[in-house]
């Protein structure tokens, strides 16, 4: 059951990759309206698949092609608003931004949230963690006890014990793993990525995935993955549209760990 739906999903992705090429390869700059999308191929020299490769990100960040702050898919004000709403509902305190890059989402959360919050930004590229730690030194905190912890680590093998984060943010990170053209490796990494995320999520907490993947396909695919991990009784899944223009939509998928 799982294998058939998942292979359908991954097979389908290869088709959608071609048919939605314009949509998939267009992203927007922070602080620019969604209509001013641009092709990353021309700006950063990636060919879709390279987004799944660590060496692409190393050269991207180390050669300063993406310098200072850069947010994929959605700007940090929009995302921090959704995260803070979720935090307020759950009275959570501990957040993990998985594959944080040099996004300013964690800064915005620490600035805007008036309760104490502890945000971990994790990425496997050391230079972006250095950048995050540096800019967080200048952030005006919404609460004096709030703090940021930069972590160099692999999102597929998280350096944390079980059940500790109230919110986990994935903005564009699983998307980049899904770009791998080698099916076995793509399935292995995305499965590990989700398994690890759900392991470190606290009961009552939410894994928030921001992506431009259409719910028609992606909702069922995520649920298949959760079922494959044998976790369907422990989690619920919902999705909402966050921003749209013409055919381009960005969504927030929320996977909630149910209280026992
Ligand atoms: C598409 S970017 C998104 C960056 C940021 N979340 C944003 O919204 O701007 C993907 C990020 O995930 C990081 N990444 C990809 N695979 C990773 C892994 N296995 N472990 C840790 N970081 C990873 C990359 O270095 C990159 O910074």
C-alpha cells in the first residue's frame, strides 16, 4: 500500500517537474512582491537537482552567491506570523528551524514573540550558522530570556533526544531533498528527514512545512510517508494556503504530534 502510493508519488514528481518547470524554478527575493519571481538557474547556476547536493550549498554560501539574508519561497514576516500563532496556541517555547540557511525567520520570531522562546537554527553548512549567530547578536528580543542556538548538523540524523521541540520549521529543506534524481537516495533521505523531525517533536507540537508542493499530490504523499513510518495513529496532518499569485501557491503543511 505504502510502496505503491509512494512510488506513484515519486514517479509523479518526475512528471510534474517537467510540466511545472516555470513554476518550480521561480522563487522570489525577500521583500519583493511575489510577482517579481526569478529563475534561480540564471542567478545561482543550479539545475534543480543540484539543490539536493551539499556541495551546491557549500559553493552557494561560501562563494557568497547568496549573501546576508535570503529567504526561500516566502518572506520571514509571513512565516514568523504563522509560527507565532502556532506557538501561542500550544504555549510552546522550543523551536527548531531545520535547514535554516541564512533565512531571517528565527530573528523575526525572537523579535516579535513577547514570551521567552529558545530557537535552534540547524544547517549542515558551517558558514550559514556563523552568519546566523552573528546576526542574532544584534537582534532586539521580544523577551529578555529568548535565545538563539546555531547548530551545525545533518537534518537526516538530528543531534537531539526524542520529544523536545514544540515547533519545527521546514521551509524549503525537504523540497531540496526531493530534487534528487536518484530515486533510492531521494526516498531514503526524505524518509529519514521526516522520521527524525517527528522523533524530536514534543507531544502536542507541530512540524510546519512551508512549500510550493500542491496539496493534490503532496498531502497524500506526506500521509503515506507517516503511515510507512507506522506513525499514523500518533500524528494528524492539515494544510493551508499561505500565499498565492496566479498558478503559484505556497502552502503550510502542519503535522501535529498528538498528546497521548
Ligand atoms: C532551500 S534552502 C532553505 C533555507 C531556509 N530554510 C530558507 O527558507 O531560506 C535549503 C537549506 O537546507 C540546508 N540543507 C539541505 N539538506 C540538509 C541536511 N541534510 N542537513 C542540514 N541542512 C540541510 C541547505 O544547506 C540550505 O540552507
